[in-house]
C-alpha cells in the first residue's frame, strides 16, 4: 500500500494543516455556494478541493486531508488513476458522445463483457449501462417485472437504494431521503433485516429467525407468486455498513429460486474490490439473478450497470432500456481503466489488508471506549456503531462530534446509519498504509476527546 500512488504522484501523501478547517478560501466559496446552489444539496465537510490522489484530498487553502471517504466508495482506484485518465483522455480526443442507442461504440460492449465475466456465477449474462446507482436499481426492477410479469418488490429495513421516486420507496430511512417528497411508487414491501447487533433474539439466532420472518411476511402479506424481485445490499451502505448475519443471504436467495423471484444484489457500494472481493456476494457463495453496480466502477466518472442472467435481462422489449447518456463513451473508457488498475494492483487483496489493519485498531479502541458498541464490515468498508455505553441505544450526537473532531484534524470521515450513529470508513484502496495508520490515530484521538 506504500507504492507510488495513482492520481497525481506529485501530490505528497501526507496530512498537512495550514489553516483551520475549513480555511478562509473555502469559507468564501461556501458563501458563494449558498447564493448559487439549492439548499437541499448537503455538504459533509465544506472544504473545496483542488487536487486529490492516493489517500489525500487537498483544498483551496493548501490543507491536505486524509481521505477515509473515497467520494462515498467511488474512487477505490484513487483519484485520477493513471489508467483511468489515460483511457478517458484518449476517448475525449476521439468523441464524447453519440448515444449508444443511436450509433454504438466498442467500449460499451467491452464494459458489458467485463461485467459479465466479473460478476458472480458462470451462467450466460447480459449487461445494460446507465448513469447512476439509482438508475441501475430502478432498471433492475423494470427488468424483473418484465421477466416475471409480477409487480411486487420486497426490500429490507435499513436499506438505501437511491433518491428517484421508485428508489425512495425502496429506501428505508425517511430523513433526509424521503421527507416531504411523497407519494412514492406502490407495490413495495419492507421486511426485517438480519441485523446481528440489534436482533432481539441475539446474534446467534439472527440469520435463522430473520429469514423465517422475511419468508412469513412475503408468504402471508404479499404472496410469493406476486413478487417480481427481492432487492438487498449484501452489506448495507447508508443503513450503517450492516453485515447481515451469515446464512441469511443464502436462505433468502434459495427462497427466491424456489418461488421464481428475481434475487437482486445491490452491489453499488460494495462492488469492485471494496469488501476484499470483487463483489460482496462472493463471501457466502451467493449468485444473484441480477447485480446492480455503480460508484467504484469508473474511477469517478458517472456510470452504472445492471448485469444478470441472459434470459432475465433479455425479457425487456427492444427500446425498453436505455437513456441518452447511459454508457457514455468517456465513462466506459474510464471503467475499463479502473478495472485494469484493480487487476494490476490486486486491489481486492489491498482491501483485505486495509480491513485487517482497521479492524485490529478499531477493536482495541472499542475495548477502551464502550461508546463503540460494535466494529463491523469487510475489507475497506468498515464502520463503528456508537451507543450509550452498556446499551444498544444509538448515540448520534457522539458520532457527529467525533466526525467533527476528525475533520478539524484533517481526517475526512462520513457518518451513516438509520439512527445517524455510525461512523463509516471507505479509504481508497490505494491509500498508503502509513496514512491509514495516521488516520486511525486521528480517529482514536477524536474518540478519546469526545467519549
């Protein structure tokens, strides 16, 4: 993890604070932002970025922050990774757009071929490309409905699937995602998630009991023969990096197979080496019918996809899938560069090393500070859930205070969770190990100072 970093090797890989965070130039730009940008667009940390690469984000005031966010799991290969920049630049010089539905181009096909190879399962597959994760999820539902001629969609507690009307209906958390934006799309049904830390029957019984409840709800309240798709994140993202209890996903996938329900794995945040495997479903050998991807797919350019069984993907009629910008040629070139970098640098293994370092440090921190109720996650997708010590009562104010303290010391961290009490860590997979350790030192100091 200490090799030469993609994304501008001239950017020193060191934390540097030359002003308060945010600095005067960032504060000035924040004033301009308030007059120009809609209030509903939020900002986690109001520092305005000029450069980024490796494990560093540099702002307009010259501060260099350690990046534990990766643009919400997008820049796993690092910002401006060399293969991404090279391929995107070459494509920019040839053409920027034709619309694949009008006059196609090879890079779209090449990305689809890569996705068909990389996603779990050795069955015949097809892919379709879009712009965002929400678009991918929405199209997965369309495809499942076309294939099954059914309407109902089943989703889970704590889920996040996007901000469009349909994906808001699929998302569990009201604020800030759904508040005042309804009514939402119908025929969406929510079922319990196997959340070990909060399962009433205890973690040991979680997978079996939660799966039984899910199957009971689907059978009695929806009707299995009415369900087009079950959509789940193999590790929940915005919901708090929740790993469903082992055995839960295979049980649900088997129920879907038995009843002709399309099992959709939302791998938008977990995919592309983030969890230490190319896709998180691989951890339990689960082979989804459809996989949705985005975020880490193209090194920072907007691209998303649905990949799945050929007979399901081809159920949609000609012209039923697509969009003007879906599979943009520059984004496709970037995706091919990102996949090249993932292979060349074995970023799945890098993620596992990151996870080992983080879990060891965070587990020791949890032993010293019972405000940390749980350390969880896989690979470079790790989180701590903060609670009132000795309970499972959420402590969102503590999470916010720790995040603020980290930001002030030059460490970019994100919060998450249905209750807002989770600190989630998504470092670039190319972060130097010494920066990773330094970031964990800053985090430990923040926890000590707050808790």
